[in-house]
């Protein structure tokens, strides 16, 4: 635990260790936990304290796995996230396990990510201000990673808790309700806010210096991935599964366990293809995707 400001502490081990995340602990008139999957050592400390309120950035288990352990706490999250935190089958569906089934993975996935159902008993919405007494923060709708993904602006302290928008990582958008256009717009929203620093949900938490430039580079990863997908279509890769074998979103190599990350790759490639269709660059025919007329010559010019 690291004290950042009076009443606000960071719970983090500085590592990218799923299914855990960086969290904020606000010790105030209302004791508040912002996301609830801190590293084990921080959880052991925090669990000895009264937790009145949990505000979740979204409903992925690496951000809300300890909600169930706080039965007296009020749990708030965006309504688009409510359904998947109470039903494991919906959680699996939303992660693409029905679209890209793998019977070797599905029976073990929920336990591996420490999925623990707990119903949210309140909502947060973009623009809402949450006060714990002497600390107040504002909800920022930052969809794209998921439909209800939110960040939190702490105006007096000058930072934004950005959850799964992390300029020091790769964009991740592997849900049924993920959307690449939304992700791009959310990144731009953060750039326009021009905060003094960010606190991200994974890895080294504090992002300071050149924030706008770093967010722009993070956004540009999405554009680069789409150029690679277009190039693969040009070589004859036609299906989502064919594209996923190339691991575009993972720099050509799927992490371990590969079976899980293959499903994530399928979902993210699909989300890119949806955007490319909207842009008129790709045409879908059944399970096959093709370059739109004229797109091949554009690629040749770029090459």
C-alpha cells in the first residue's frame, strides 16, 4: 500500500499479475474501495478495515473479484456490467466462449480468473460525482474495453484512474460489447482532459509525463493492428480463426495459456473487422472477409 494523498492510497504490487489489479483505497467518512481485486498482501491488510462502498470500473473479475467478500458494502458499477457479475455463463458468453468454443478451457476458466458472483446494488453513470466525505471523484464513461467501462477523475488531486486503458500495455477489447471506435473515443477523451497523471489498472500504476503523446501512441496501436489485418486479408486469410492464428493483437505470438489468448485474439480480430466494415474497407460474406473494392490498390500503394 502506498499513500498518494491524504485519505487516498494505492493498492498495487507494481506488476501485471492477473487476475489482480491496481486499486484505490479511500479512508474517509465512507471507506471506499475503487475496484476490488488488489494483490493478496494488500487484500489481507484492507480486509481488516470497514469497507462501506465499492466502486467498480467495470465487471471483469480482475477488477471485482472481492466484491463477494464484502457483504456489507454497497457495490456500484455501470448498468451495462451488472448482468455478467452475477452469472458465470453470461460472463463466458461475453468473453466469446460461445462464438469460439474450446471445451478444454471453458470448464476451468472461471476458477482461474477467480470469478465470484456478487450482484451490484447500485449504478454509476458518466458525469456522476461520488463523495466519501472529504474526497470527491467524478465518473468518466470510457467504453471500448467493455460497454460499461469507466474511469474516475479526481479533480482536486489532478489524476484519472483509468482502469483498463493503459498506455504502457496493449489495448484489450475482447468482449461481445467491446467496440474499437468507442475505445478510440475514450482515449481521445482522456487526452483532452490533460490530467497531471494517470493511475492504471495493471502494472506500474502511475503514468506521468508526456501523457497525451503516450495515449496517442497507444491509440495508434489499434490503427496498426487494422493495417496488419488488411494485409493478411490481402494474402488470402479469410476467416477470423485464420487471422487469429497470426496473433495480430499479440505481436505475432500468443501468450500462455495459448488456448485462452487465442479466444481473446479471435474476439479482438472480430472487433477490428466490424470497424473495418463500418469504414467500408472490408466486406463480409458468411464467415469469410474480403477487401472492399479498391482496397487492394491502396495496400499496394502503402507497401
